[in-house]
């Protein structure tokens, strides 16, 4: 039963994630075709939000797909529940696009960012316990809390910024700077995922 679960789970998981991501992208597209990027700060901020949201959606897919292609592990019930929770947050993230709900959008981005890091960590812990992945984890130390300092800092900053925008009507330059910083953070996460992927493909990780 363990071998059967490990054999079929990647296909089931990727199918489930792809359906959720397709629905999120459809909702995202409906907002994209309505935005007017030439309407001053409002249009520019919304355009950056839309771009950052797309990066977040694609990053979720990249993390899930790279994990199931690199590792084998015995799935738990929550492994099948997490994609639905991620999808729900993504739908809420898309629905809050726009400067008038910018604060809630930042809070939701902090939630999905922290959630994906947590899911990735849980997946690594399960994969480390499985002998099929021994070649990758030999010589690789277990992750500690300090290894997530950058991600924790980013989540805290996003949460604080979100609360600030909820309580304040301030927009403009501050929102633009924070959005650009968020895009840089998501790009950095893509880079880290690519590094782990390349390390998985060499004979001696």
C-alpha cells in the first residue's frame, strides 16, 4: 500500500493542483482585461498587483511540480487537502486586486507565502524519512528555524504593510515601492527553487 500510494500520488496531486491553478488563472484573467494601466497611480498599482499575483500563482505550481518530480514520499491526508486551501487563498487574493483593497491583498500574500514555505518544509521532512530519497539528503543538514529567517522577515513585513494599508488611506509611492520589493522577493524565491532543482539533478548533491 505504501508503494502504491507513492507511485500514484504525484499524478493525483499534480492533477488537483493544475485544476485549482487553472481556475485561479481564469479569475486572474478576468481582472487583467479590466485594468487601465494609464489611469495614474491607481492603474500602475493594480498592474503591479496583477503581475505579482501571477508570479505567486506560477510559483505555487513550480514548487509543487518540482517536489513531486524530485522526491517520493508516503502522502498523508493533509497532502491532499493543502491544494484546496492554497486555491482558496489564491481566489481571495485575486478578488482583492485593486488599490481600494490593497491592505487585504498584502495580508493574503503574506499568508500564501508563509503557507507555501510551510508546505514545502513538511514535504521535505516526509521525503527525508523515505529511503528512496537518500541520495539527495545524504550530507544535507536538516533545516533549522534560522534557515527561514529571510522568509519569516518577508512574511512579517508583508503583514505589517497590509495592516498599515487597511488602517490608512495612504497609497502612491509607498505602495509602489512595497510592490516592487514583493516582486523582487518572489523572483528570489524562483531563483532558490531553481537552485534546489539543479542540485537534485547532479550525482553528488
